[in-house]
C-alpha cells in the first residue's frame, strides 16, 4: 500500500512539475519572450529566447524566428553587435527573409558601417522589392 501511495504522489508531483511554467521550454519560452518584448522588457525577452534556443526543442523555422526576435531585442537595447550576430544566425537558417537583412542593415548603420548596411539593404530589396518604397 505504501508503494502504491508513493507512486501516486510521485506521479502527481511529476505532472505538476512538467506542466509548471518554470519547466516550460521551447515554444512556450519563445511566446513568453515575444510577450515580454511587446511589453518593453527586452532583458526578459532575451533571457527567454536564449533559454528556448538552448532547449534544443525548436524546429528550424522556430529557431530562425527566435534568433530574429532576439536580434530585435538586442537592437532595442542598442547592443548592435549582438543584434547583428542574431540576425546573421537567422539569415543562415532562412536566407530568404528580407526583414532579417533590413534589420541587420539598420544595426550596421547604427554602428557606422554603411558599406555593410547598404549591402544588407540591397539584399533585402532583392528579396522583397516592396521594401524599396519603405526605405528610399
């Protein structure tokens, strides 16, 4: 009887732990990071995106989105080196997403590297010609 009671308590404890937000990972952290970023809490967004990336639970597409969003958070904090690194990782995963080039170009421009900025702006416009209207 004690063994059965122990197993029930153990099972219930595991269910609580595994469904607890403290144990959430992957997409839950990505979604929470997006919400934190929308509230202006870029430090929390970066922490959650980093945790999601480290989880190893993200699909390739979700990993791309997470790097891109973490790049946005770094850029809002004006840490352009880290933003560029994350936009670059996003581009490596999905080289056809124009906004990753556009935002990396903005980060390069903020660092004063206008040649790299122009190269990224040109690539963004090649992928999505409608961006030329937004930036010219």
